[in-house]
C-alpha cells in the first residue's frame, strides 16, 4: 500500500504543496477544503499532469474528511493568509478556530498520523494541533525553519555569488519578525557567515530574512508566500515517510531545551518515520540566547491568549 498524505486547505500553499509532493512520488495525496469543488478541481488537474511527469500516484480532492482516512501524514494549511500591514499574529483567533476544526476532523480518521502544520501564526497553531489531537509532541511539527533558512540562503547566495548548495543557514525561534538567524553557525562551505560577510551586509541579510514573509505579502497584496513554504513542507514529509533521520530547522515542542518549556519553537530537529526523533541544541552566544528569549515570550503570550486547558 502506498503512503497517504492528506493536505487540508487546497488554497495557494495547500495546492502548491500537493504539486511539489506529487513530483516526489512518495505518497498518494488527498486534498480537502471547505469550498465546494476547489479541492476536487485542483486534485483532478494535478492528477491529469501525472502521465506527462510519468508519476503513478493517486490524487483526490474532497470536502469530506472521510477521504483522509488512514493518512500517514496530515498537513494543515487551512486558514487565512496575511494581507499587507498584517502580522502573522493578527490571524490568531480566526485561524485557531479553523485549525481546531481541522485537527478534530482529521484525528478521528487517522489516529496514528504525523501532523505537519503550516497555518500561521505557526508556533501557536502547531501547539493547538498537538493539544486538540492529543498526539504526542513528537508527532506534531510545524514548518517554518526550512523556509526562513532558505530565504537567508537565497540572500547570502545573491550577495556572495556562491551556489545555494554551499550555503547552510539556520534560523531558530518563533516564526515571526523576532526569529533568530544564527550568523556564526550558518556557514558557506563550513566557514561561518560572520567571518565571511562584513557586519553591515550581514545585518541587512538578517533583517531581510526576518521580514522575508512580509516582503512577499507586500508584493502580492492578496496573500502570502506559497512556493517556498510548499517545498519546505514537502522536504519534511519526505524525511518522515522515507525515514531519513534528516536534520532540519522546524517548530518542535520544547521541554527544557534552550531553557524553554511548554512551547512550540523553531529549533533543529531530526525527522524520521516516528516524527521528531531528536532536538538538536546548539551552543549559543549570550546575545543569541537573549534574542531567543524575546522570541519565546511572543509565542508564549499568543498561546496564553487561546486559553487552552
Ligand atoms: N477547512 C478546510 N479548509 C479551510 C477551512 C476549513 N475549516 N477554512 C479555510 N479553508 C481553506 C480555504 O477555503 C482556502 O482554500 O484554506 C485555504 C487557504 O488557502 P489560501 O487562502 O490560498 O491561503 P494560503 O496562502 O494557502 O495560506 C494558508 O498558510 O502559510 C500559511 O499564513 C498562511 O495561515 C496561512 C495558511
């Protein structure tokens, strides 16, 4: 039997994730949306592309959660995207209602699924999914760090004119403008970024990375990024299904790591078939530790606003 991945929300990020994931040929895909016909139409269109790509998987769309039964992975993208001038936190209450419904509707059909959450504000929505589904924290992960790190890699590559493949960047913390791009651990072919780039250029890259999502929202004016988020989710889903033990930055439940407890937060994690196999702890500078504290306080504040039991 093939692996099965259900993607909830067939909007820009959901459909784009389905597209990238289909190309990997690692799982059958189910798309679910509340809008009548949207998931069905996009799934059929994508399915009809498969003969051209030479890919043998099933792709179905539905408004009914029964179609998700027996999923190995559930990806949550349902929710509202940002508009110009909005922060991710402005989406909190509206998206919490949506994510809660999605979590309840999916867990009853796939009690063993691993969840990858993309809906913003990301760290809080991932926490909410863990609480509502009752899954262990190991099985509920948020996508943010791969995306933020990829944005930083892009800007470094443009600055240094080096292949993106040589650039490793690590962005930790909450998925908001307080995120913490690590400039000493991030490197180009092993050489720390802060030894290669002058501090003014590095500061500009850090700032652009932090505001990377907003830069795209301001350009699009009618939604947020979807290509890079969709591929980031795809990398996580593949690492899980293929049991790759891949280390990537992602939002994971912290239980004392980095001195933080009881929140979802961006950290390097090792992903495999059981979900989060390990949380990797870097040795951080005092400045970085303080930046993480600021970021964590923002996430904790939003979690508290939801008044969860
Ligand atoms: N159940 C299922 N689908 C839902 C529900 C629900 N209760 N509520 C909304 N949706 C669907 C919408 O119908 C829409 O098709 O979620 C989809 C969201 O798609 P877009 O509006 O295109 O938004 P998108 O860009 O995909 O962003 C979704 O991901 O990256 C984050 O910040 C982003 O929180 C946002 C989320």
